[in-house]
C-alpha cells in the first residue's frame, strides 16, 4: 500500500462517528445506566434521579458547545459521540463498585469506585479534547472535567464527595489518571516533533479540520512549505467539430491527490469545468504521473489551471491511422497515429495496477522519436485496481510499444470524423463511484468503422469490471479509462479509503450509459481537423518524500500510541485495583 493510500486509510477510518440520533441514544443510555448504579446505596427515587441526570448531562453538553463555539469540530453530533466512551468506561468501573460495595457492605467503597470512574472518564476526555478540540493541551485538560463534574454532583451526595476528596489517597489516585494522560500526550508531541517537525496532535487536528469540515487551508500550508518545484508537461489533443466548439482530450502533467479536499484531489473535474467554460467539449485523462506530482494546495491548482492558457500548438492535421492494440503477458498498448504524432493508451487490465512510473513515458517518447514521431501523447488508462506495476509489466509495455510504433509509422492515414457525448446530457444520476466529471465519450469514424474512447471520472476500476462492461457494449471501444480522481479519497469508510468504478455501479448500468453516449456521439460525427497543444511549466508539487515521511511518521506515532495505550491501561487498572483496597 502506498503512502497516500495509507494516509487515506488511517485518517478516513479514524473518525467514524455514529449518527446524531444514535450518539444521543448511546450517550444518554450510558448516563441512565450510571443513574441505576447510583441509586444502589442512595435512598433516592430513580424517577427523580433520572431526569436530574439527563438534565445535567444535556446542560454539560450545552456548556461544552458554548466553550467550543468557535471550533468547527464541535458539532452536536461530535459532542454527544465524544461522551459515549467516557460514560461507558465510567459505567464499567461503577459496576465494579456495586459488586465491591455490596460484597463488603460498604457504601464508601461504592462511592470511591464511582469517583474513580469519574476520573477515568476525565482521562479519556483529556485524550480527546487535548488531541482534537484544543491547540493547547492544558486547556483540553481543564475542559475535560466539566461534564463529569456536572454528573458526579447528581450521582453522589455532596457530603460524600467532600468526605472522599479529603482522603488524600483517593484524590491522588484519581487525579493520577488524567495527569498521566496529559503527560503521555506531551511525550507524543515531543516524539512527533523529533520525527517530522510538527506536533502529531496538531497534525491530527489539521487533518481532521480538512477531512471533517472541508477546511484544508492549514494542511495545505504545510504541504506548500514542504513542496518542491518540478517541470511538468501537459498536452491536449483537440478536434474541430464546427462552430466555436472543439473536442479536447486533456492529459495533465500533474496528478490528482493526495486526498479530498486537499490540493489537486478533484483536479479532473476542475479541468473539465475549466475547458467547458471556454467552449470546449472536454474529456479528461490520466497521464503518466504519480502522487509525487500532487499539487499541494488550492492556490497551486489555480496556478496550474491558469497555465492552460499558455498551451501552444505543436502539430496540426486531418488524417490518422485506425487504432491498433497489442498485448504481452499482462500489458496492453493501444495506439493511433495522427500525422507525425502518436497517441498511446496503456493498460494492465484485468490484472490490476496503479500509476505507471515516469520512466515508462520517457522510454516511449524516445521510441516514438526513433520511429519518426515528433510528439508522443501517453495515457495511463488506470482501469484495473491493484498494486504498483511490476518492472516486468513496464518492460512488457515498452516492448509492445516498440513493435507497435515500428508498424504504425508505415500505416496508411486517412481523413476521419469525430463526435462527442457526455453523461451530463442524459440527466441521469450516477453512483458515488463516479465523480462530478461524469463520463465522456469520443467517437472516431474512419474507413466506414467507428471506435470510441471513454473516460470516467473515477479512481481506477474494480478488477474485471472493465471486461464485464465491454461484453455489454454495442460499439467498438478503444479503451475504458479513468481520471484517477481523488474527489472522495478518505471520505469512504472502507480499507482503501476510496471507491473505484464497480464498487457501487453495476456493469449493466455503466454499459447502458456508454451505449447511449455512443448513440448520441454517432449522430453528431463530423469531418474534423486536429491540433496538438502542449505547455511546459515549473510548478510546486507535494513530492513523494513528503507523503512518505508523513505516512511513516504516522505509522510510528500509532506504534507509540499503541504501546502507550497498553501501558496506560495497565496503569489505570492498577490504580483502580489499588483504590478498591483503600
């Protein structure tokens, strides 16, 4: 699993919360059950204590919401959700207290354990508030006492609380729990800064700010600081269709990512909209690029989009060859020559693969040049979810392309016609594994035959799904591609943190859309000329090392957190057991 997938998985699965209703029911039920424990040694009616407890609980949430009114995290859902684990832990310790109190016939033992349960709840709340809601740990530490203190005043008579607190042993043992959590958090901060220059708790808060509230500014600032300048090349293959509109196959030199809503995560749709606004009929593809070419911020995306104005024409013409395709082992290459330029589409489907390394593109450019092609446009079809391509796969692609280019330079080129259609015309709601860029289809007609290229705004395709779709199509499909969008990356609660085409959509539905698009495009095919435009510029990118370092440090911090969690659990259990003997 690469660093971006690891970050998506870690942060996407870290913040799973129940719904508002469920959070209220769970936290409210826990508080009511604590009430039932509280009446064991108190001569108070449950009918009186329960509404008092619930009122106090709701009031405490209201006070917290007031204190955290400027925090984008502090929604009602999160505040109630945050109460579930502390109250449940208190309930467990209180249940132990009931057993100890009844077996020893001692109300003091019971109340001592109830008080220890409160301190345990405070400790858990320190961990949550200090790690997520507040920039300063000490502020989170102090606020963590508010809700438990509201509740303990209902559960335990004030006189009993005073009697317990004046016993130094109970107070010291109880306070040891939240203080130990505070000290542990301080250790994590120091360790994290030594690894990555940033506090891991600050990073957690910043990641959560981006993930949960769609406010990526702070995280993007970090990525901008760590970014480096790279020279990238972007290309378009454009076709006239009459009037002012032109079809544009857009192959960006940068990569979508790293995860929504950070940087260029939604780049394919942004490119689609940019070209659409300029009277193009766009189809966005995935070039040969990896996550080391992610754009770090929204500002860098705007700069990249602005560079599209500088696209320069490098080739024009009105003839092309028929598409040809060849395979070797797991690798498939499909090519079309346009004059002295060539378009190559690479695929490992149905065997699975991720982004091709850039040396593949460099080698293909060199091979194309040796065979007399001035321009070589390369598309990573990105259409079969899997791991990074093996070196043998890349060598096979290059070998297939070598033979194909040698053949294509002698192939006859003829005039052709072209048509375009987009899923937005169908007024059909696509499933969540298709991004806002939808599905586009470009149809080529030459020598009495039609061929189509389809691009889907998705993050790869489930293995075998492409082949299922192909079997259901009524037209000749050159290739089914994806944009590798990361528009939902880290928002999806599965092990990968994103949806690929086929995770939700059925092959029949996607095939139906493509068939209808092909029918529309076929009715619009017209004589055309083409032009290839290119732009080369220096732009800041996140860089693979930055994401790798973040991923490795996150794994390291999780390892320390687990060790600390085990040590803390042993310590807390020891403290609670010791309190029983007092």
